[in-house]
C-alpha cells in the first residue's frame, strides 16, 4: 500500500485505498456483523491501510460503535473520518439533523463517545441541508478544531460553488481550512469531471470517492447474474442503463482479462492513478482482499486511454464551448503572437 498526503500541503498521510464503514453492522438489515468487521479491519491494517471512513448515520450509529471497539486496540494506527448531518437516530429530530452548529456539536459529541476517542481526524459535513449558511458551518468546524475535537474538515456531496466559497472564506478569515471533498465517482459516474474535480485540483483539496465500484456494477457480478446489494440493499446501484455504461463495462472487462486481475481491481486502479482515494465498502473479508489487490495493478497508457474514452461523458457548457474555441486559436512558432480567427474582431 502506498501513501500520499490528503490535501495539498496538509501532511496527513493516508493510504491510497480507504475503507468505508457503511456496512459495519446490520442495523439497516444489510451489512457485516461485528466479527466479520473485525476480520476486515485486521486484513486492512495488515495490508498497510490506515484511512477509515464512517458516519454517525451508518447503520444508525452501529458502524461507529463497532469501529470504536476495534480502535481501542490501537487508535493511533488509523486516520478516522466521520460525518454529521443525517444523525444516528432511526427517526431524526429537527435539532439532531442538518448542518447547524447545534446539530454539529451534538453529533460530534455522540460520535466521539461511540468511537471511544478524544478526536476525529477528518470530520465531514455529510451533505448540504439547503438552509444553513456556509459561514455557520465553517465557524462551527473552526471551533471544533480549536477545541481539539476534530483535526481536519471536509465537505461531502456539496456542489463545487459551495465548496469553493467555504474554502475561500476559511482562508480569508483564518479559520480551519477545508482539506478535501467526498463525492460519488467511478467509471460509470463521472459527473464530477465537470466542476468538482477541476475545483479540487485548483484549491488543492484531497478527493475521496464513495461507491467507486458503481454499487457493484464494476465488479462484473451483475453480468454474471449475481445480485449482491442490488437486492439485499437496493441502494447506490448502477445498471447498464445506457450505451456509455455498456461500453465502459466492455472496456473494463477486456483490460481486466488482459492483466489477469478482477474488474474491481482495474476500476479502483484507474481512480488511484487519477489521484483519487477510493473508499471501498466491502461486506466480507473476501471482497476486501479483492479490492486491496488494486494497489498492485499497473495500467498502461493505452489501457488508461481505452477506459477514459469508453467512460467519458459530455462536459457541457462552458467546457465544450471553450475546448472548441481553443482549437480555433493558434500561436506562431517561436514567439507569443496570437493569430486571431478571421471571424473574431480584434479589440
């Protein structure tokens, strides 16, 4: 397992594959029991993994509870990330959910108790509530960092403009900075290519991706007639619903066959090569071992181009407009004199 700083300039060294805790527990009716979670955590640590991502809402708090029991063995061996917004209760209340400072303080205190720790290394705002101002969120996160209850902060599932505004606000006011974003991203979900990833690159934010295997689609199991979470969980599932996804699956399976590895490993290696940290969410230790094998997969330039081309989506305005316009401009060799297209007036 290789390591890299999560966020430009942070020095927070995280393994290139993160382990997600959404299926730690069975309170949702689908997931892994405690003993299997412990086996997965043992295997992840033995492979060099150190980045664990959970949420107060996962399995109605059971995920954090199981993880906290495990962390009592060696808390300092892991970067622990958790989230607030949805709350841990099956039926949330107006005061326990949302992005408010009130919900934030309540959630972090309860998460710290379940995790049996005095700090959360990376605290995510899980998603926007459509009401709380960015000023309130960022000021609250700064207070938590000042109190030592969190070390770093990030936004999950926020639009690019809100992330950029919050990051700039924190920079100008000297508040604790945003260091990363968490987004859905995979070979079958590349909408983030339009705004979120360029924004993260420009601002030096780390990027962690949830559902990096498209809810199981990129494992190839649905083509084999298996169901998995499609029936057991019924959430975050992509199907071959359009020509782009079918072409992506064809290219993915072809590359996996060439390399003698699983489609899952190719899909994860593709993301790792793009500087993204995939958060794998296995339900069994066997699935985890397959996922971790991605760390040893090396894709050739030709294979990367095939996967990129098959999975590419239209970027829309202004990207397509600017790309087309750029092709009409050229620069004289040897100097910086621009040649203006004939239909464009010179100012």
